[in-house]
């Protein structure tokens, strides 16, 4: 039975989990140790792959005061020997009487901790599973599907164009929208473009304007040669166009979320393979014409796109409706 106090300690474990790195091969995990008298005697969180698990950090902080107490953990304690020893054993050895955890571990290598703890005579309870899962959305997806989660980010004008007649495509959207792209990049382990985009735009594909401990891996997919001076940052060039293979390679490198950033050939290949999980669509209130939705009305280059002023945006059932003025009188 979980009490309000249990939920408070578990929420604190979730808070601690969020201190971990936002992008990492491993999940973000937090733990709180409360002694038999109800006092918090240790807190811990996971700082990234290869470092101690949250439970062992919290037990170390408790300095032997854990006996007869309760461990609150945001993820089911692991029972495997991976980069570190099993947390179930550490909890049992410390004399913990009860474990309350949030998310059930979806990782088949580590799962089964709850059953092992029960078998050892500890009380085990769970709560707040959905909240804990939200802290590790991409990791949970990647563990369940055996591949990174894929986000396709695209920017188009209101008439659905992503480049003008002369090929100019930088920048369709505003600096404000581009700042959002950096936030999205910061949440991904790898940024993927095709060789066409790499050659045409020479994009930096780095996170700028936000502090990150590690830049995402820049990945270019396709056989075409790339000049050396393109690699302003460590760049991984996969000389094939197989989305499933690319994701398998990235997954084995610890990437749990990938951002597809162009061009259309790359996005098409991923969609065709059924390997796009989420779309982030940036819509600029401009018209270019000379596309499938609107004929050529005289715009040749991006700088001459006809600007509109969005007056309202709303959802109508599954649709998105935007009303924009071409000219404000
Ligand atoms: C963590 N941190 O605090 C907990 C984890 O890579 P390893 O060997 O350290 O094992 C990672 C697995 O251990 C992870 O996928 C998850 O199933 C389990 N618990 N992992 O990185 C932690 N408690
Ligand atoms: Zn563990």
C-alpha cells in the first residue's frame, strides 16, 4: 500500500532522475533511501552510462543507515551485472526492507528485479509509472523497439514548399523557430542528413544557443563523396542509404533518438521503411508558388517569398486551420 508519504519520496526520486543527462545511452534514474524511522538518509541519481546506478549512489550516501528502511527508485532496480553490479543485491545487502519503484524496467537484460526482491523477502510496491516513463521517453521507446526513435523535422511555406525555384532554402522559418530546432537537436543523440543536403547546404548540425554537455553525433547517409572541409565537427559518414541499417548502427553506438533534418530523399526513404515515429513541422507564413498547391506567381528566390501575417491558428478535429492576412489594411 502506497501512502502520501510514499508518493512524496517517489516524486523526489523522479526529480533526482531529471538531474541526469538528457541525452545518454542509459535511462535517467533517481533514488531516495528512507530509514526505519522515516528519515531521508540518502539520495542518488544516475549521471550517465558507465557511472554508478542511482540506487548504489543513494545507498552509499546513506552510509549504513539503510537497514530496515525503504528505497524509492524511479525505475525497477536492475538484477543484471552490466557495467555495474546488480542493484537488487546491493539493496538486499544493505538490509532494505521495502522497495517502491515507478517505471517497470523494459530492458530484458536488467528486468526481473522486483521478483528477485520479493523472493528475497522484501516488500515491493509500484506507483507513478507513467510519470517516470515520461522522463525517459526516447530510451523507453528504443528499448522496446530495439532501435532509436526517429523524429522528422521539416520546414515548409504555407503552400508546402521547402525551397524556391532557384534552390534557395535557407531560411524558410524565423530565428525563433530555428531556436526551437536547437532545442530539438539538444534532445537527440544524432542528427541525420543525406549527402545531397550535406553538399548543398554544408549544415553545421550542431546545437547552438543552448548549453549541452555533448553535441549530437552528425551523421551523413549516402554514397556520394564528401569534401574534407565539410567536417567542422566529428562526422560519421555511412556510405549507404538503408534506414534500418543506419538506425541499427546508431543504436549500437548508444543513440536513443535521431533527428532527420533533410533532405526529402532521406525522409522519403525513412517513411518508406516505416521508420519515422514523429514529425515536427515548422510552417512559415509565406507563399512561394511554383509548386503543387500554387502556380508560379512570380517568386524566383526565397528572399522574395510573399509574407503573410498569421491571425489565428486552431485545431478542427484532426486538422490544423490557420488564417493569415496577405496584406493588412
Ligand atoms: C542506469 N542507471 O540508475 C539504473 C539502471 O549500462 P548498465 O550496465 O549500467 O545497465 C543499464 C541498465 O540498468 C538500464 O538499461 C536499466 O535497465 C538498468 N537500471 N540503469 O543506467 C540506473 N537503475
Ligand atoms: Zn542497477
